C-alpha cells in the first residue's frame, strides 16, 4: 500500500522545482506519508522523530510558497 502512495506522490510532486532537489524529495515523502494515513495528525504518522522534524521544517521553510 505504501508503494501505491509513493507512486502517486512521485507522479504529483516529483517534478516540482522548489529550488533544491532535497525539498522536492521531502515533499514527495511527506505527501506519500499523509496519503497513507489520511486524517491522522502528522506527529502520529511519521516514522521517526527525524521524519517529524523534517516535515515541520519543510512546512515552515521560508523558501517554499504554496501559491
């Protein structure tokens, strides 16, 4: 099931230009994680404290504009 969500996230966001390929990789990983556990809090679905911190850093990143 995770592969299905990762494939979906790659198709949706894998070509996104966020100025750094690591940001794109984080977006894909975050989207896949959220799609795998819809409706659950991020803190409950990340696999490690490092993943949770990476997700929050991505969300707070001043170089990323959602518009």
